[in-house]
């Protein structure tokens, strides 16, 4: 197995997404989410996604510079329209707004739509936990598993991720 320095991976990924037209700040979010996944052994959400993300951005299937809209739909509820932007960018923007809401109300929920593959859920719940919050992140997924006795995919994995602060340790 070839090992590459983390800085070289980070630089390569950032250059790819900037060349496609993603902003520098958003490129950093996408890259850090993928690196986070790889460092935790979740290669399916790591830098192996660079070609897939890049292809979808180049084809216009994902917007390189989305106009994310966040609406406070109720006292502790946010509705986020990701404008078909990169999932890590949209989810990170939702988390920014959600953490601000939680500081005000003590609790919060955000529903995100019009987004794309958001990468590893742990990237977001760990950040919330570092800020003193208990967090749950859920997402949908396309059918990839057959039901018992079936042959065709009918169920998605629909991942759920939990995070909680830990005194004196990493969440």
C-alpha cells in the first residue's frame, strides 16, 4: 500500500476542487470531510470520492457555488435548502446555523434538502460534540440491499451517526 503525506493529499484535493470552480473555503470543507473519513478507516467516504465529486461538479450535476438558504421554520427548527451544492458544504452550513440556534434555544433540529452526498456523518457530530452538544445526524440512501429472500436492492443503508461530548477526551 502506498502512503502519501497528509499535506500532499490535502493540497491535491484542494487544487482539484478549486480548478473546477469551488471556492477555497468550500474546498477546504470537502477535503477535510474526506480526510476525516480516511483517518477513521472509512475509505468509502474518503479521498476515493475525489473523482466522483469532481465528475459530478464538472458535469453540473452538483453546483460548485451554491446559494444555500437557511430558514428558521420554528423556534428550534431550521429548514436548509442546499441549492444542489456539495453535501459537505451544505451540511457544514446547516451545522453552523444549528449550533448558533442551539446556543440560543438549548436544542435544535435542521432538515436539509437539495443537497448531495454529505460524506461521513461523524465529521459533523464530532464537531458538535466538541462544542458541547449531543448530536444525531441522519441521511437517506438509495436502495443498495435486497430484503430477506430478495434479489434486487430495495433498501438503503440510511446511516445514523451519534456524537456526545466527553470530559477530558475526544468525542
